[in-house]
């Protein structure tokens, strides 16, 4: 627009200058011609006034001196040329028929402009009838008028060029000023569209023509700003909700193409936050089951729940809730399915452990019950008649019942531990005193096993409930006795190490083979099931210990050598 305004102004001025220059040249030419005619006339009048009788030769001489650049011709009344300042009079033909001469003969004055037959250039002629009837004709070449006119025209042209340059500069400035408010309006609108504060239009408010337009634009900008702001805040709200969700969310179109996703979904599939390549989220292209579920959800218009663990996410199980969406659009595209997905890996693992545990518990309960039933059947059948045998069978039933009770107790303990997240906050128990108390409880059993049990070290209060600490020490010390040999020992030591209370239970027993070490904390795992069962082990002691220690933020380490003994070291936070 700026260029168009400048060019139009320039063109208008150019045309105006051309027209005015042409007219100027025309006026100049007429003026010069009139002036020249006047001067020729004055010369002829002067000559006529000097004598009554015309002396042609003297007049020519006088004329040559007065006006060397002009020509004088004296013509007799019959048209014969008597003298000519620029030509030989004898060679000239009769001039009576020359228009200016004919007119002078008839009226006293005559004038003409034409190419001269004598000198062959365009001439301006003026003829006067002198007092004695002779014709005096003064003439001059038109070229001398033209050169004067061209000199004037050159001046005009130079002035026009300067004027045009000025016009060019001024018209550019004018165009710039005229267009500036439009530029400001466009800047204001684009900043509103970009979501930032509109640039001020105040500088143009004083322009009368622009005031109403600016008023409308102001209103428009205000409304646009409000709408964009409310849309932006709505969008931010939705995005915030979606991104705060722990569950992944995907929105697919009718063909299964991805329309939208949230942070959790991108994290689940390892797509970087700022990545524009979301092909990693097109999971249905990688799982046949998911593809089928999508089709089912779409065709039957029902929600489909599906657990998938064959996605390219090693060791992860995801649960997909696929819901059909119809009649909705997202950014101009029809939505087909919404997918909510949650990572159920931990849930599945816990479920798996629970299932294993239930199977193991059933098996473990069945073993003593089968023995009890066998002994009871034999007793009731009357096959065992000897009182000594009856007593032995009854005591075997008692042993199996004790084992059953111990097993049920341990199962109850582990189930209880499974259900607590934080145990008694602010609890504390003295390590040394508790260890001594446990050693006292085990003294009888130690004597039976011919194993000595000693407790030593410094007192240190651990952040753990006294009952739980007792349970831990009892399990570890009992194991030390159970998996020992006559003459062996169990040594319990306690110490404070910085922020930690440390308990060590070392025995000189049978030790644990290295390949079994990583498994001894598993529920119902036993290195030697026969020996463990005979010793009254339930296979749950170390699982309970590990569980309790973890519950109080502690750590357990084990060091063992077959036939040499084992050392369990427990570190707990100090109270
Ligand atoms: P259990 O009730 O059978 O003793 P635990 O969970 O306490 O169950 O122990 C698991 C297994 O670890 C035991 O069966 C035993 O084989 C082994 N074990 C535990 N403590 C010791 C130890 N001090 N010395 C040798 N083996 C041990």
C-alpha cells in the first residue's frame, strides 16, 4: 500500500509537470515570437521615420549595422527586390506575391512565418509599406527564437526534476504516515492472537479519521483478548488435570490414530516430554490383543478392560480401559476411542505373591494335618493297643499340633505385616536389654541343643516397637540354635554406629550355601526342608524378620559359610 500511494502521487505530479511544462514552452514560444515581431516592426518604423524617400542601399547599410543578426529586404511597389542584406537583389524573383508583401501593399503591414526560398531556413517576416510606397521587409530566422525557448524549457525541466525528487521524498513520508496506523493495528491484533498484551494504539488516537476505527478495534481486541484468555485458561485447566493424573490417557480417532495424550502416558511409553514424535504411543500397532480390543470397543460400543504385558516395555503390565466415544471432535477430527491406562505391574506382582502364598499355606497346613489325621485314625482304629505306643502316637499328634499352631501364628504375623504401612510412629526399644530377654527365653532350648547363647555389646535404642524387635531377635537367635551342632554357639552383639543401632546374630552352625543365600528371605523357602521341618521351622521366620526391618527403615545383611556358620547383621535407625 505504501508503494502504491508513493507511485500514484509521483505519477500525478509527473503528469501535472509534463502538462504545465508543455504549456509553459508554448507560452514562451508565443511570447518570444511576439517580442521578435515587435522588435522587427520597431526597426521598420524607425527606418521609415528617417526619410520621406527611401534610399535602399543606405537603408540596408544602416540596418546591417543596427541589427546584424536580422535581414532587411527593400521591395519596389511592383514587387521588384531593390536590396537584400543577406542576398543579391538581382538574383531574387519578384516578391509581390509573398504573403507579407502582398498584405503590406494592401494594408500597410504584413507578416508571415515560413521557410525562406532564399536562405532555406524557417523565417519570421514583417513587411511595412513606407511613406513613399516602397515595402520594407525585416525578417529573422525562427531558430533564434527556438534557441531562446529551449533555454527557458531547460530551466523548466531542471526545476521539474528537482520538484519530482522532492515529491518522491515527500510522498514516501506521507505514505509512511498514512500507513503507520494500519501497521500499528495489525501489530495489536497479532499480539492479541499470540496471547500477549496488545501493543498500544494511543499514538494514533488524535487522528480524527482513525478514531472510530480504533474504537472498534479496541473493543474487538478486548473481546478477542478475553475470549483467548478464557479459552487458554480452560485448555490449561484440562491439560493440568490430565497431566496430574497418575493414569495414562490417550485419545484416538476412528481409525486408531493418536489425537492427544497426557504426561503419564508419555512417561509410560518413554516418549520424551518435548518430543514431537509420538509414534511410540501408537501401541495398538504393536499388540494384536489391543488391536482386537479396540475393534470390539468400536463395533460393540462398550467399554473393554484389558491387561497387556506383551508391549515393548520389559517387565511391565498395563491395564487398558477402552471406552467408545461418538459424536465428539478433537481439533476438527472425529474422536473414536478414549483409553485410560494404569501400570498394574506392582499390583500383578503382589497378586502373584498372594497366590503363591495361598498355595504354599494350603500345602504347609496340609502336611501336619495329614500326619495328625494318620495318627488319630490309627488310634481310633484300635490297631495301636500297647499303652506305650498310644502315648507315643498321642505325643506325635501333640508335636504336629504345635507345628500347626506355630505355622498359623507365623501366617497371622505375616498377614498382619502385609496390611500395615507404617508401624507405631515414634516407637523405641533397647537393643541390648531385648536381646538379653530373648536369650533368657531361649536358654532352655539352647541347653537341649547343647549350644551356648551369649549376649554382649553396648546399649542402643532403636526406633522400633519392642514387640517387633523381640520377634526379630527371637527368629534370628532361634535359627542360630536350630541350624547348629552340639557344642556350637550363638553370639548376639549390639552397638550404636552413628545414626544407627546395629544388632548382630552370629552362629557357628551349618551355614547356608551361596546359591541359597538370595532366597532365604522368601516365604516358605528352606535350604533343607526335612531338617527345617524337623527342627520346627515354618519357613516364614526370615520373611517376617525382613518385613519388620523394612517396615522400620532398616537393612539386613547376611554372611555365611557352609559348615562354619552364619552372621545376620541388622541396622535400624536410632530412636
Ligand atoms: P525356618 O522356620 O524354616 O527356619 P526361616 O525363614 O527362618 O525358616 O529360614 C529359612 C531357611 O534359611 C531355613 O529353612 C534354613 O534352611 C535357612 N537358615 C536360616 N537361618 C539359618 C542359620 N542361622 N544357619 C543356617 N541356615 C539358616
